[in-house]
C-alpha cells in the first residue's frame, strides 16, 4: 500500500483554502459533493502531498461531530492498494475494525473505499487503486 492522501475535516472549505494557499498549497478546482457521506470535498497539494479537505453538508455528516469536538482536524490517512479486498481482510485479521464497508467514492474516481479503525493508529481509509 502507498499513501494516497491525508483527510482533513474543516468547517468551511473556502475559508480553509485561503490559508492553505498562503502555506504554499495548490488547489484542485474540482469540488465534489458526496451525498452518501454528506460531505463536500476539495483536494489541495504541495510537494507531492495531497490533502483532502472535507466539509460537512449538515448535521448527519460523519465529520460534523468530529469538527464540533476538535475544530478543524487532520483525522485519517488514505492508503491506495491494488489488492483492495486482501489488504482490508489482512487489516481486519490484525485487529482493525471495519467502520465503513467498501463503497464507491465520488471524489476518488468512483473507486471503492473502506474505512477502518484501530486504537493504536486511528482512522485509515483504503482505496482501490
């Protein structure tokens, strides 16, 4: 597996982007709305490192409580793999909890993603590469 991006929950993408630009990030012009997950998404990049800015679209968004509790926060690492099912099963076999079963992600070329959690690591996203 290799790192695809880091997920950063933000209250407001437009406000956050202004400050990330000051830090040297370039912006992907495409904004995605993932209605299944109730989030808006924009990618930014600097020196080959991609951040996924994730804004809640309402109270039912899974990142809404996270932002209310912590403010804007880096909260997951996304790993890309060509052995998607095998790698997810390996993580589960080694103590990771599957917190969101594989389903397509609008912001990642409709490839399947799954979210897993382990106390020693936190939240990881695995994307089919």
